[in-house]
């Protein structure tokens, strides 16, 4: 088997394993599925979770839609008490959107969904496997940082 064929086969097998884990985790109750958010609403909540706040124009750019569409999305999120609007302290013409306490709590619940199952799996791996996994994931993270820029630090990361 050529190196390219082996690489393609390994990538295919790893991707299949990741999808399988995703399906296994999805079988458990998830706040993501219980939230009744549309994909665009979820994306707005995720953008705000990462950036803290955003203007309507920044959200429109991030979603690839017009400002009018963003207004409707944000209106529905405000009605669900997941986001709030406020005046930008540096430019009173700009309204900024940020997560409410309920929105931040929802994002934390979504981010933590599956963590218990994932940790259970990790507890069943031997130390050599955990060391190898740590090294491989560190390398994946380094390549992702090179390709996409430094990723936002996550909980539990040093």
C-alpha cells in the first residue's frame, strides 16, 4: 500500500471512529437538542460565547446573512432571555449583543454535554494509551493553531 493510500485509509478510519463516538454521545440527553434553537440561533449564541459580545454587523458577517436577518434572530433570542442588547460604550450608534446569564449557562451545559461519558471512557484506558492520546491531541491542536490561528483556551487547559 502506498503512503498516500495508507494516509487516506487512516484518515477515513479515524473519521469513522470520531463519528461513531459522536453518535454514541448523542444517544444521551443533550441540552443542545432540548434547547429548540435553530442552527443560526445556535451560531449566534456560540459566537457570543467566544467573543463576549458582537455588533449586529459582526453577527451578520459571521452568519453570512443581512442585518435584517440578524435582527430577527436576535429578537427571538432576546425573547428566550438568552441574549441582551445594549449600547456600545464607544459608539452610541452601535448596539451590541451579549449572552445573558441564562445564555451563558446554556452554552456551558452544551459544552459539557457528553463530558461525563467521555471521562468514563478515559478512565478505562491504560496510562500508555492516555500518554499517547495526550501527545497526539497536543499535535493536532498545534496543527490546528498553525492552520486556523490560536484556538480559544478551554476549561481545564493550562
